[in-house]
């Protein structure tokens, strides 16, 4: 049986708030595109862990690291987020 962790992201833009859910692999795919298209630091994304990947302490640590990752991206692109990041955060569904 395969198991995986889903990370819940609370997004707030102005008066809008919504929740987005992604697996680590989604973050990895986003990161690969941003490294390729926007030349962001390839070491910015926390590394993938194999051993003990579903332990509570690792999940909590990775949750914090992924939050820092997203915050760093939003600081790097303060005016207009790249299309791939906007799509990842579902801006197209909530903000016109």
C-alpha cells in the first residue's frame, strides 16, 4: 500500500481566502518549472526524504520548510507571480 502526505496551504489575497492541497511531488514539479523558467535557486526546495517520510516529526518539519519555500517565492515575485506558481496556488479560480 502506498501512502503519501498532503500539505494544506491557506492562501489569502485581499479579501479572498482559500485552501489548496498538494503533495510533495507537486511542489517538486512546480520547483522544476521555476528553476527552468525563472532561474530560481535549485536548492530552495527542501530535499525529498525517503526514510521515515511519514513520521509526524518529519511531516511537521517539511510543512514548515514548504511554507518558507512558498513565502520566499512570493517575496521573490511581489507584483506578479509566474503563471506556474499562480496556477499551483489556484489564483485563477479566486482572483480576477
